C-alpha cells in the first residue's frame, strides 16, 4: 500500500455521485480504489450481487464486496494523498509509514554499552594528560562515569585480574578515568564536559590532578572506588569513550 496514502471514513451517508464530489471538493481525493489484497483487507471488503456501484459491508470481516444502486445513500471512504496541505491535522486518518531501524555499533576492539549508548576501549601505559590526548586522537575522551552501574561496567572492562596493595606505589596499577582537578583545589570536572553528577571516592585526599578507578581487588578495601593521583604517574591502564556508529536499516 502506498505509504503516502490516507483514508477518510465518512459516517454521513451520501449517494455515489455526492460522495465522489465530497471527496474531490473537500478532501482533494477520490472515493477509495483498491489495487491489492493488502489494501482490500485494510478497507474491508469481491462482488457478490448485481448493481452499478460497489460497497463494503463494514459489519463483516469476510473481505467481500457487494453491489448496490448508486442513488442509495451509504457511508463512504475517501482516498487522499497524505502530502496534501489541505488535509486537516485533526481529522482521523491512518498513515502507513515505515520507520527506519537504527542500530548502534562500535569500531573493532571497542566495546558497546547500551546503558550509556557509548563505545569504550582500554589502553595502557600513559600519564593522565597523555591518555586524554590519546582518547582525543581516537575520537573521544577519557571515560566519564555518572552512576554506580557505569562504574561497575568500567571496572570490569579494565581490570587486570589481580589483588593489589593500596599504598601509594600501587597507585600506578589503577585505571585512569576522565575526572580532572587541574588547579589542585578540588574543582573537579570531566574531560568530556559532562556534568560532575556522581562520585565514588574511597580516599579523603583529593589534592592531586587526576583520578583513578580501583578496578581490581586491593588490600585496603577500595575495590571499585576512586583515588586522586598524580598527573605525571604512568598508569597501567586508562579507558577512552566515544559515540557509536549509527547504522540506518530501512525496514
């Protein structure tokens, strides 16, 4: 059926000629024509008797047509192009349109997370500023985290699978995230510009410029918490995030 077609059902009985005139003059269309089985099923209605005009018994689901004398007044259906500017916006109509299916995907080696509709990848062995530059070069930023669910996802994605100590030398084994404190005065912000609306600190010392996520079990009970860390420290891992690739599939 034509996706640009609308149908207007009129419950004010008219003869064939008057109904056709109304469809033309007031709705810029014509009495409904049927050109397929699907369209036939849509408007409900094969001739079953003799007569000059055809009608559909709206009280039956048989899909049959019947003939009638054209002067007898009947309810009727106008077939109208949906692009008609004169079609009233408050008139009941059935539009047969098809919406495209959008599938989000990530590049190879990136992981898609449906909760955030973002792509993530773990990199290794850089300082805070170097890691952000690497993420930007790859089309994104260091990861920002806005809920406990996201926090757990990033920890699971980036963990090494070991148990570490929690004193300062072990800090380099934690995972860099995008929460920055460039002035060292506690004025934290995410490198991607998103709101600082969630936090999961496990240490009261927030005096350093970068933030790490304790992605692995540690001896201090800081697992999956955040720790402030020095900008110049080379860390085991960092996580970049970026927008997915949208594939549009017309169904």
